[in-house]
């Protein structure tokens, strides 16, 4: 099976770009046309909708794995029974959304913190909007298994094409709704309709990609038990990840107050953005790991893992060095805030995110798909408990946001260096010395060289140039260093030949022009 790694990655980034631009435009128009109160209602409805995803219980990743191992080629009937069991598990969990929605409608005043003088008409409107959101979540939630099937098929590009078209249609619909002077309820109905159509399109794409694929109206208990052992471990991993991602803000708020939360948010925005930018590339690793592990192609898989970590390191190290040097200027330019504490947190968090991207994200995806989900669940559980305990103890001694940041870094450092990385090296049969030199050291060395150039510019030009021009100069310098290094360090022989052909073709067109 030929893996469309390049097409998947490029369309992942293009989809992310479209969603980012569409999100910015829609947000601006929503605030402008609806006002702050109704926009707040819109945000709350989508927050409740996103919380419904917690009912997935890891079944989506199970569908991705069973598809990636190509069970549909070996035994299509068993595959159909497995996916059907997952689908109807989603259906049963989706039915829980309705009673929760009715409870929310009853306590709508408390849930949305409506003012005492809110009219009966406005309260009814809020209840109807929540009901519409709950009904949409109930119908759309079970269909979430089909995007995971496309990922398992290594057809992320199909999923991305559907998402891109969906977001463009949604954008056009929002413009039309506001142009016709229609309100929030009709806008919500339209967006939910588009979301449902998107999931149905994923179903059709999965159905056409797998000959003989059918959803059977049956529930196989034995198949479900096998799935549940895997999905429950995946769910524990995702919950553990959520604890530290969301728990940091909660702990800082409870022990330190809202102002430190704002400072931490400012400092962590750029590092988390770097993490999000790397995820479209890293997403390829899960289905590839499941496929090659099922075929027992350990050597090939080890090469892919080391090369993937090297690529992530290559770009993440450069971004990390740039943020460490220019953190105060970046925060000032983007948020118009000059705060030394936020800059320090930004530098600390970008190092932490760099460590996670290089040493944790890819190993975790591989181990999840290589039958090591129970091991990862234990590590994640240990990390979550350790993080909460050490944070609370530290905050009781000295209530400061850096206590929480330090506790998180220490927790992930121990969990990754002591448990996850050694397990990766052992399971993938990776040569430790080659891994350190090839995947970790060489890309970081290039970033240090780039950092020296950028630091020289920052040291001599700060205060003389506007932040935008200073950062633009740093970006140009980084590109001039990284592009030649990309060719000589990262491309293999076949990729170099392909790049040479593209450059020759481009230069010929320029000459003709």
C-alpha cells in the first residue's frame, strides 16, 4: 500500500489554514451582527457541543486502528461487525445527550447566568437554541466514526477536502444569513445542517473507499469487549491530557486569581500555537504505525519514526529558538502588552512544548497503535495524579503561576524520559546512539546556529527598529538559513532529485516569460 504522506500533510496544513481564516472572519461578523450577548450564547452552545465529544470514550481511535491494520481486506464481515459495534456504541452514548439537554433547558437561567430581568421570550429563545444544539449533537455524534475511518485508510486528504468545502460553504452561508437579516436561531440551524452534511459526506467517502463496507444493525458483545479494552485505555490517555491542558488554568485561577491566569494565557499562546502547527504533520504517524506494526515491519517503522521526529525537530527547534530570543517583542506586537513575566512564561513554555513535540507526541502515537495503550494509560494516570498533587502542595507553600508551570514540566520530563522514550526505543528496536545523533542532535544544532544570527540582530537592532520589522528581519534570516539546510540535511536522494526537477522546470518557465 502506497502511503500518500505528502498529500496528507499538505492538505492537513491547507485545511488548518482555511479553518483559521474562516474562524477569524466568522467571529468578526458574529460579534458585529449579533452583539456581545448573543455571541456569548453562540460560544456557550458550541462549548456544550464540544463537551459532548467526551462521550466518544476512545471508540473513534479504535475505528481508526482497526481500519489502519487493513482488517477490511482480510475479513470484511468481521470488519463490518467491528465498525457496526463502534457505531452503535456511539448511538447509545449520543442518546445521553438528549436528557442532559433537557436538564440544561430546565436550568437555563443558572447555566447561562441570565439576568434577573431577562424576558420570558428571551429565556424561551435560549432554551430553543440549546435544544437545537442538543438535537444536532445527538444526530451528528454517531457519524464521528467515519472521519476516523478515512484517517485509518491513510486518506486524510479526502477528509481534508470535505472539511475545506464544508468551511467554505459555511462561510458563504453566514454571509447570506446576515445579508438577509436573519437571526441567531436560523444561523445555528444552517451551521448544524452543514456539519451534519459534512459527516454524511465522510460516510459516503468511507463507503466508496472500502468495497463491501456496510453498517450492520447488530451489536456483537465479543467484538465490543475487545474494542473496549483498547478504547478505554485511549480514553484514559485523552482525559489525562485534558487534565494538564485545562487543569493549569483552573489551578492558577483557584490559588492565584484571575490576573495570573491572564498572564499565563498571554505567555502560553505562542508556544501552544507552535504545537498546533506541528500537529497536522504528526497526525500521519498513528495510521502508519498501526499498519506497519500489523505487518511486523519493525525496521521500516523505526526508520519512519526517527525520520518523523527529525523533521518535527528540524522546524520546532528553529521556531523555539526564535521565540526564546524575541518573546517580549512577539507579545508586544501581537497583544500590545509589555510584561516581563509573560515573556518569561513564554520562553519556559516554548521549551516545554518543543520537548513534547520532539520526545512525546510521535512516540505516544506509535505506542498507542503498537498495542502499548495500557502502558501509556498507566503513565498518563501517574502523570495526572503527580501533577495535581505536586501543584497543590507547591501552591499551598507559595501561590504563583510558575509553580504550576514547573510542576507540569517536571511531570512530563519524568514520564517521557523515564518511561515513554525508553519504551519507544525498545519496542521499535531503535539504535539509541543513531537516534540521538540523527533525530535529536543534528536538527537542534542547526537551530542553535540560526539562533546566534538572530540574537546578534536582536542585540544590536532592538529599540532601533519597530517590532514588526525586527521580527520580519529575523524571519527572513531564518528562511535563508533553513532553506539550504532543508535541501542538504533533510532531503534524501530521491527528494533531492525531485526538488532539482521542480527548480529546473520553474527556471525554464521564467526564461520563456
